[in-house]
């Protein structure tokens, strides 16, 4: 299935059926903060799309780099020099502990809750439009359960009762995320150009960018 077909399939998803699957799996956030923190093995890595970065920036409250870092996959980080290479998309910025920079450990809360990206709004679920299809924003945790197209990733809140209203709201957001990530994947594909530029180049749906979010070519 090509990306356009996956996008059409995502748009045709039945919200009620997604909600049924979420209800069957069960979920309630325990506010453990696990999905906002890094692990001993890896820094927190969650995809954030360009428009979501600008929403979090909220005008000039944050610089681009305060919000996002180049997705680390594909980059080379030598001990004796700056990182180089090409990568696709952006990850939420991390602090010195490898946690999401917006996670408030003391308050055990997200400091940008109302502006958090779709991947955070829908954790611990994702949708598999097809088994090996585009998955630009898969959450960090392993898939531990699946009902139809709904996948559940590692989370201590799984298996808890969820109201129908909350399941519907989560299902709608999950569908919105699936459509949005496929639109993004199509934009990345259509705007991709090979580059021989030094340093780090990030390819997103808007073209090639520097790590500070500025465009390399207009
Ligand atoms: S943006 Fe908020 S919800 Fe998302 S990972 Fe960071 S602290 Fe957690």
C-alpha cells in the first residue's frame, strides 16, 4: 500500500471501532511520567511535527531548539567534533537527564500540557494502518497488546477501565494523529532532496532545515 492509499485508509477509520478496541484493552493514565522520561538505555525520543513545534513555541516563548532536536537516527556523533549527517523529522528536546525537556519532575506534570503534541495525547496507543506501513511517530515502548488496528505500547495504565466518552475522545485523537503522520510522511517524500551540505540536515515535510529549524533552501 502506498502512502496515499494508507492516508485514504486512515481517513476511513471508524472512530467507534477504535474506541471499542481502546475500551477492550483498557487505559487510565496513572501520571507515572514514564512516557515523558528517558531510560538507562536511551534518551526520551518522541516525534514532533513542524506545525506542532510552532504551536509549542507559542510565538517567541521558546526557540525552535528549546522545543525540538533533530531525530538522532542517521546522525554521526564523533567524540572530537560536532554531529553530522542527514535525518528525518524532529524529536522533542531532552534535558541533561535524557527526559523530555517539558517534563516537570517535581510537579510530575507536563509544563506544556495544553500544547503537547499528538503523540503525547495518544500514548500508549498507536494505529497500524498496515503492518509494515509508514510509522513516523511510533511511541518508544514495545507493542504489548493489539485489537484490530489499535496497538498498545508498554504502560502501567493499560488494563484499567476507561469511560466511553474518554475512549471516543482518545479514538478521535488517535485517528487525527494517523492522518497527520501520513500527511507528514507524504510531505517528507515529496520535498526530499539529496544534500551534500556539511553538518546536520533535517528533512521534514517543509523541506531541508538546519537544527535550529531554519530552512536551507527557500
Ligand atoms: S511534551 Fe509533555 S506529555 Fe509530551 S513527553 Fe514532554 S512532558 Fe510528556
